C-alpha cells in the first residue's frame, strides 16, 4: 500500500511574451516552463508538465523540491490609468 503524500504547492510566474503568448515557469523547479495563448492555457499546460517532471524525478530517485507557496492562488493584475 502506497503512503499518501501531502500535496506540494509552488510559486508560478506567468508573463506575457511576444505575439500574445503567455509563458509560465516554476522558479523552484528549473527546467519546467510552458506556454499558452491565455493565462489559463499556460497554467494548464504547466500543471501537466510539472506533474510529468515530478513523476520522472521520483522514478529517478531525485529529491522533489519542497513547497514554496501557500496552498492558494494569488494573482497580480496590471492596470494602466489613461
């Protein structure tokens, strides 16, 4: 029987890039980055990539980075005054 693991939460940075694409990265897990045509798409793609990356790390016996974010969503929204 497998031991249940507590979920880990990581800070994610999503930035606009050229041609309206958004790039999502996880600073504490180097090498994990994804893109999407919207913030939601970039985040969804990143979640899939992060899951695959973590499973690969676990299979290779590598240490999984500890959580570095609270278990909640925080967003900054830019606004320009005209």
